[in-house]
């Protein structure tokens, strides 16, 4: 999945019945979880938007994918 230049990997935890995702190729840790693929896509978008807003509020440069 990609959004605003960021990519994510997803894994399925069958025991917990969740989809767990992590944003790739940045030093900061940005994760998300969901129960469906569509929900995972939305949570990924939300996580990126929250991360960008958080960096802006702190006056910190966001980490860009390498």
C-alpha cells in the first residue's frame, strides 16, 4: 500500500484475527491495525495523516522514505 509517498507492509495475525501494518523505509515508527483490508487501508491513511500533523505540531521535519 502507498499513500502520500509512504509505503506500508501488512501482516495477518490469525490467532488475534487482526491485520497489523507498519510504514516502511523511515526511521520513525508508524504502525496501524485493523480487521479488514479496507479498514487497514483507511487506518494506514489515518496513521500517515496523524504522523504528518504530529511532526507539524512539534515543528519537526517529517521523516521521508529513503
